[in-house]
C-alpha cells in the first residue's frame, strides 16, 4: 500500500474541505438569499467544474498557476514558492474543482429554510448575523455537513486536475488516484486492486453517511412535533 500517497490525499482533502467551509458557506448563503436577477451566472460559474472535462480545467489552472502567470510570479516574489507542480497548487486547483460539491448542497439547505422564521426574528430585533448564527446555520446544518463530506470525498478521488497541475511527484503531488494509475502501468495489479478496494470502501461509507444524514434530517422535519 502506497501510504505516502494516501496520507498526501487525506491532507489535500482535509485542506480543501476546511477552506471550502470558509468560502462555501458565504457563497451558498448569497446564492440562496440574493434577489439579484443575474445570480444564475454565479451559479453557472460555480457549477462549471461539473461539466467541464478535468483535463481542460487542469490545463487552465496550470496556465493560471504557472511561473509566467501573474499569480505564479506573485507567489515566487512574495513567498519564494512556485504554485505549479506543488502541494499549494494542488490545493488551489482542487478548491475550484470541488467547489460545486460543497456549494450546491449548502445552497439547497439554505434555500429550504422557511423565510417566516427569519422574518419573525427580524421583527423581534435580531440582527442579520444573529439570525444567521442562531437560525439559518443550525437549520442548514445537514446541508453544510453534506457539502463538507462530498468535497472531502471528491478531492480524495481526483485524478485529471491533480495530474495536470501537480504532475506525479512522489511525496509531493502524487495522490492515491495517481498511485493506482502508476501501479496499473507497472502491471502491479495486486497492489492496484488493494488500493482501489480501499477507495471503493471509502466511497461507499461516504455516500452512506450522506444519505443517512439526509434521511435523518427529513425524518426530523416531518415528525409530528415539528408539524
């Protein structure tokens, strides 16, 4: 078992999940509550990685993070670090690639909240931040957790984007999906089968957790005490 690749994948997924929680919640909240007529354009941009081929997205991210790009030059001049073919570059590319998996469940959860509860809290004098902290976020908790879990799982299994942006550097950018590819290329089918089985079990547990969480949330809302 290629433990360095597994640990690097977990580290990458945890980093992406943490950042997406920070930026995904505000984006999801804005999508759910904004009255702007053009917000469908923002939704389309967020959902673009769902339909865009990973190699295409990876190519544009590689160009954007390369040493000749403004972002790449800024990283080298300020932090003396390169973004392309580095772990930092993988995090940035994975953030964009996994963004819809975090934002869409969160936005759906925010959008399903009864506006009458928020209006009643506003009438009672609660500020927007207090309404968000005490009403909106607790009621959307299942969607937020679902988005976090899906973004984590999706990042674990990335291949095209991480290969384009990070290459295949063992211990630096080689993730578990790239390790499986290498094992197949080396005709090491036994090891590839073991690693693939690990990903299969992880994916099943992730989906079971998400569906179980959604089912529990639906049962709670449909119970007589909440009628």
